C-alpha cells in the first residue's frame, strides 16, 4: 500500500503529454559528453517535433543526448503549461514565450522543494518540525499558483534557506540513532570529494553526504540507510545492488544520472530508470 509520501510524490511526476516541451526549449546546454550540440536558452531543440515530443526519445543516449535522460522537472512543466498559462503555448506569441521560459526554471525549483518537504514531513516524529514542514508546504504550493508576472519577481533563495533549515533538523533527528554515523561523518561528511572512490560493500548508513561528489564512485552493494543525500552528485556512480530504499532526500535526477540495475533498491516514489541494466 502506498504511503502518504508516496501518494504525494506520485503527483510530482513529469507529464510530457501535457507540457509544451519546456525542458527542450527554455533550458540551454553546451556541447559535451552529455549533449551533442550547443543550444541557447529559449531556443527549441532541433529534435523537438511539432507535437512537442522528442523525435529521438528512444535513441537519446546513443545519439549524444544522455543529459536529456537525466533531467526531471518534478511535474513543473505541465503545471506551467496548463495552470500558469492556462493551456496557451509558447508558439502563440513572443510575449508568452519569454514569460513561459522565464517562469519554468523558477517552477522547477518550487516543485523540487515540494518533493523534499513531503518527505521531511513524513520522516519526522517531532510535532513542531512536522508543523513547520506543513507550513512550508502550504507556502510553497501557494507560490506555484502565483501569476507569471509574480513568479518572475519571486526571490526563491530565502525560501530555500528556510526549507533547508527544516530538512537539516529532520536529517539530524533521523540519523541520531545510528551509532556509526559520527565516525562516518569524520571520514566522509558533507561535501566530501568521493569522485571515483572505491566503496563497494560499505555501510554508509547515517552518513551526511549532502553535496558529496560521488561521480563515478563504486557504490555497488553499499547500504545507505538514513543517509542524507541532498544535492549529492551521482553522475556515473555505480550503484548496482546498492540499497538506497531508506535514504534521505533522494531525487529522480540523481538516480537518472547513476548506473544501477534490477537489484538496486530505491525509495518510494523513485522510478527505476529505463537505461539501467537488468
């Protein structure tokens, strides 16, 4: 049976059929290992079709667009398309396009906050923290319903800091009962440089790996129970057979960037990427 957090997160999923290809137009990228060409902000990707679908969706990773398979908008795209702009697409006129492209990145940040706050509210047993998370959830939801003009003026930084304070308190509460956490955080800790680290089979339960660089790290068969993973960089990290089912504040983007398999255990609400091996 799906938990309350799982139910809430099921509504924070991208619905490309109801979005006007905003991630393919509003956001720019540079030619690299993740993208086969340069694209400026506000310019449609040449692979975007008239129906706002990607013309090479099934071949993205083999045609040089691996970065597209990592991205996730948390459902912000359809919200901007169908609610903020009431179904008016960016092809309608220049003013609509400019406003829509400016609002989309703001909305993605807000929807990511909803994702994190839903989890925080479900993980804490402290009434005051639960109340703070609920208040911030309400405040964030209200922000998502602002007009395009109001969203363009919105300063999200201060709100992020307020949310982060609650996330930190919840993280400390949840990790407090793990005896090995203190020792782990002396060895690794927040923002740790673990690029290419050989950690196969390591129990990282209770560690604070916020913002850690896990790029290409060997995390096979690792255990990350109640491990704080806010902002951890999982690009090309090998998590085959790893157990992340009880980790804290993991997002779909992080898992899309990693290399997992059918044995990798994920938290509720995170989908197994189609490009993972079996």
